[in-house]
């Protein structure tokens, strides 16, 4: 009976190691494809996105990460991603800093 338990334990460990190796191989393959994608296709990921610069005027800073801008006769709201500000405590300070930053740019 003891030998069956040892045998099953070895099978269990082997299956865990096998699963881990497959996972690592998939991660390495995806990393390789992510790095060498432009080399395989001959173009960059950003080549398909053609952007044109337009001059915009900031008309109002709503809070620390939201502003209203105008291009021509069209006004739109823009929320800045990746900027986390508290909405209640420091709204005046952040609003002023963002407005000064945008005036200088």
C-alpha cells in the first residue's frame, strides 16, 4: 500500500512540474513574439496609426485630471489617464497646477 502512495505522489509532482514547464514555454514564446513582431512583419505597431497635430485651446480646467478644450468651434472634455487626484481635499491645488502647466505648454 505504501508503494502506491509513493507512486501517486511522484505522478502528482510530475504533473505539477509539467504544467509549470508548459506555462513557462508559453510565456517565453509570447515574449519572443512581442519583441520581434516588427521584425517579422516589416512594420511597427504604431505605423498603422497616423496622427495629425492640431492646435487646441484649453478653455477650462474642471478638476485635477479633467479639462475642457476647444478646436475650432468644437469644445470637448478630456480626462487625463494615469493621473490620480483626490476629488475633495486637493482639488484647488491640483487644478491650479494643471492650469499653470497647460498655460506654459
